[in-house]
C-alpha cells in the first residue's frame, strides 16, 4: 500500500497547484476547509490516489510557527462517512462532511 502526504496551504490568495512554490523556506498556513471540499480521488503521474483521512489542528495560532491547541485525526470510512479520532475522547465520533478544520496533512492511498 502506498501513501502520499500533502500539506494544504494558501499563499497570496492562490489555491491548488498555484501554491506549489519553489522557495528555500516555506511558511505553511493552516487551511480551514470543509471535509466535503477536499477531492476524494486525485491523479498523479497516471496513478489514482484515494483520500483516507487528515491530520487536523484545533486551536489558535498566536505567532508564526507557534500555536496552542490539539491535533486530531479524521478518517473517511469506506461507507463515505467521516469520523474524528481524538485522544481526549473514549471512542471515534461521527462528524458531518460539512465540518471545517485546520487541515495539516492529507492521507491518501493508491487506488487498486
């Protein structure tokens, strides 16, 4: 199974491939985005990858690269429903796909 990780960020009000900047140092900003707006299937070099989940940040940035908050994982289940995994909770919690998060990393695997 192959996984790719991608970091969502905005730079100068642009989105998507326009954000792929070739610079020595990139400061990543959180993207607050609804789960339903994340592409479920993408194609990279003639291979398709399926969205499986995301690492998200819940908190407040107080300065560049400094934040107070908590990370949780959200998972897109095979039945199309989302669940939130939070170590402060006893079990996964179902969440609507309209929920917005500060997405840090997307997790995908290669389509069979």
